[in-house]
């Protein structure tokens, strides 16, 4: 693609939410042609959980009495109160539960957060030397999980022996010290007695949870099969995610005039500045008020030859201050970046990049606020708006409908890369959760990925109607261009969103 800004009448624009699945390489159904065994393993996991039959053994047959006694000793040694009460729970309840129907499928455990809370805190730690993973199936842990004995030795050492220095800290701490009590005031399902012993109790539940997953994987597959497969997924989707994303940008969109990115980390921005094909060609513009906690920011790349002055001013605060007084628009820090810039032709633009909330309820309010800001600009100023709108093919009172979004932007005088009306079947996401993750209520059966997955037309590029016409465009989830209607990410495409692009010409 050659740059189209060789007169005042043409622009090439791209927009892409570059985020991908989290650190659990098995959380979403993937398309892995190089691993034909993948689908069968994940289907076997699904069947193990939905129809365990005689595989639904007691917890004590997986997490043994010997393991519990060793855990009990560790918890007493660190001085936790209530360990004797947890021993009572173990002897009268937990050890007798079936591993699937009595533990993994127990919604009460979920509402009490007894396994999910410690998983959230300890799954993947960002430490000064990189990352440190709890020994479990559902993260990037690289050790040997081919047997329960191997796993348990690693797990005890991680939780109770190893000292971790978290990113930005100078003093280390043991992982068990990072756990927080579970409060009944926040999670009413937990009893007062469970709240009082929530530190040792959640540690037990986390250990049982991890042990059950290790047991299950080694029942449905051989460690010599599933562990190398997991390692390849981790390498492609996590370790090489940044490099693969940068390669796609520099090879497929390097001649765009404007690239709007969403859910961009500070580390990614640093790496982008080290890629000559990107940093020499583009001004990489980030929000003044970056999101340091979630580390998800909207970013804009302006081609230096097309916009030689770069960003003349950031006006994100003007957009945010244009929300109706008293309204609670679900926008987080870093979600919006809006700026003013001037093209080499002298034409003035407002360019914006936006990441909508999960249900898309902020998308129309943000568009309205941006439109209010446009009214304060010189009448000749033009808008380019690339966004992950998080709109749905079939919306409802809790999720923003795609066609309603289209009606809204049309009423303000805008059109899109998809035309004057969005196409609700022009999907830019296709992902579905597997049964190998903590939220089983969100899992999709292997034959229902489309029906219950996230298959929606979420990504859009807006611009002034009557000023521009679309000369070409498309969506990509293949390296080199093109779109395949199959679940992704893949080992080659590192995001759970497709990229979109369009060439626009002045009417």
C-alpha cells in the first residue's frame, strides 16, 4: 500500500485494538492448524467437566491427605490464624467432594471467590526481572506439570519459599503475604467463620483448584503432548505478542497516514519507538494522562510526511469535559485520545482513538462529546475517529446495538469505513472461552463457539459524511491481509480483534 496523501483529497487510515487474551493460553478457543491435537484435547477437557462420570473422583484422591498436611504445616509456620478450622473443613467437607461436580462446578465457591481471588492475585506476578507464574495449567508457567508430585513441590516453593520483588518495588515479599482476606461486606456469600479464616481457606482452595487442573490435563492427554503445545501457544501469543504486533504494523500498515490503536501498554510504546520502520515514519502520540494501573491506552500514529508538525495539541480533556453534567459515562483513564493536527496540505484535523467499555455503553456518549468538541473548532476542521466501539450485532438494554450506533453517528453527520450504515455481520471479533479457565459459566461448548462466543462488528472508522467517500478498505486477521471467519487469536495473529483499514477520497 502506497501512501495516499499526495494531494489534499486522499487518506489511508487503519484502526486496531492490539490487545489479546490474557496470560492463560487455554482460556479461548484457538485456531491451530499446526496442532491438530489441540481441538481434541480441549473437547476432552470440556467432556471431562460436563460429563465426568467415573472420573469425578474425590478431592483427596488428587490433592492428597499428605499434601494437605504439608500445606497445613506451611500455613501454621507463617502464623495464620484459623488453620485448625480449615483442617475441620478439609476433614468434614473438602476432601470428600467430587473434583468436578463438588468443586470446579460449585457456584458457591465462585461467589465466595475462594479460588478465583487467590488466582487473580498470584496467577502472574510482574516482577523486576520480568514475570513469575504460579505453577498452574492456566498461565505461562514453564516448569514440568507432568505429574502431581512435580506440581506440588513447585507450588509449595512458589507460595511459601520464594521471595518476589514486584515491579517498581525494592523490597521483596513471599507470595502468601500478597493474599488479602475475603470480606463478607464485599462478597456476602461467604460466612462469618469463613471470612475469619479466609487466608488459609482460599490458599487451600487455590491449591485444590490447581491440582485438579494438572490431574485433568494428564488424564485427557499426555504431558509429552499438551505441555509442548502449551509452550508453543505461550511463545506465540505472549512472549512474541509485541514483536508479532509490531511486524504486522510495519509490514501491513506502514504506509497508512493515520493509525489508531487501542489497549496499548507502556512497554509496547517503548518497543515501537525502537523499530526504525515505525519510529522513523510516524509520530507515536500517547495520552498525556496515561493509564498506569490497567496499562491500556489509546494511541495514534501520524505519518510524519503527511502530518509534518505532528500533534499540535491534545484535546482529550475537552472531550471528557463535554459529557453531560452528572452523567456516569463508563470511560477509564487512557481509553480516549483526541488531538488536533495539520496535514501537509494545510487541512486541519481532529483525530481520535477510543476503546469502549465491554458493553459499549460509553460509545455513543463519547461520540456525542467528541461531536460537541467539533462544534467549537473552525468549520473546515475534519474528524477522523478510529475506535473499538464494543458494539454488538444484537444489542439489548445492557449491550450497545451496532445499528443503533450507526443511527447515532449518521444523525451527527458522520459515515464510516463500512458505509453510511454499519454492517452488523461485518465481524471483527470471533472468540469463545473454553472450559479450561476459572469462569465456567462463561465457557462455550466446542460446537457452540459462534452462538455463545463474542462474534461481533466491534471496530469502526468514522469521518465526515459528504466530505469523503470510501475508495477501498477491509478487515484483517491474517498476516499479509485478509480475514478468515474462524476463532482467533491464532499463532500468527496476536490480537483478539481484527484490524480495519480504509482509503478515503474527498468527494
